[in-house]
């Protein structure tokens, strides 16, 4: 049986999906990205961070925002482009 480890268990990295201009935070993207930069900085002080982004252009944008982080080598990028927004309510 597969299971998700608890937040206190050993893990190899933290995965976050970075917001983008066509996503849910489009009306306040700049402030949300500032917050994500702080989150990325905090995570990379302790372990690897995997950032999910849409494409190379999005990755380059994110790199400019996190370029001043001390542990930038702890960051990896993965591309994933969703066509539909996540919805947690019935259609």
C-alpha cells in the first residue's frame, strides 16, 4: 500500500508549484511571488527544493526572483503545464 509520509518524517526535498500570470494569483502575482521567494529561502536553508514551473521562460523568471538566495544550488526545476485549474468543488 502506498502512503504519504508525515511532515516530520525524513524527506529528500520539498516540492512547491510556483504561481504564474495565468493562475489563481494573477491579480496579485507580484506580492505572492515575494512570499514564495521567502518560502524558497527558508526551505533551501535546510534541504533541497523542487520548484514546479510551466516552461523555460517561467523558470528564467523565477530564477531572477531567487537569484540572491544563499543556497541556490539546492533548487531544482521541473516543468508541468496544466490546461485546467485545480478545482476542489463540483462543476
